[in-house]
C-alpha cells in the first residue's frame, strides 16, 4: 500500500512540474511576468526554470535521484512564494495570500516529504 501511495505522490508532483515547465516554454506571457519580477536575465532564467521543472519532474516520476531532483524544485517553490505570493499579503491580506498560495504550499510540502523520506522507499 505504501509503495502505491508514494508512486502516486511522485506522479502528481511530476505532473505539476512537467506541465508547468512546458507551459513556461510555450506561452510568451511568462517572459513579461519574469521581467516584471525584476529577475536578472528574465528570458534565460525562465528557460532555466522551465528546464529544471521538466527534468526534475521527470526524474521524480521515474523515482530516480528523487532527493537530488526535489532540492531544486523546493528552491523554485520557495522563490515562487517569496516573489509572487508574499507581496499579496500587503495588497490583499492574509486570506487572499493563503488562497493564492495554496498550490505552491501544497507542492512545497509534498516536495519536502518526498525529499526527506524517499531514501526509505
């Protein structure tokens, strides 16, 4: 039973990050979003983030190098929360922040669980 649950968690994490990475490469609006965040070299950073999401998501789906693949995704999720969701606190308040950050927080929690416990699988 435990193996099936961990497998589905890995599939879910991989699905979110692989699709997110592909969308970042296909939709041009993300270039503007990254530029508006004040990130240096926004187009290169966007490409790098997309490739990390796709490759690490694929490794997690395959359950290969899970701890090593989860680490950069944890960093990406923390960055996303700090750069895009935290400013909502000052504009919209706590409830609005919690609503907008819900997927980011859940993905961060799943990544930490996978990163911490994958060595026991």
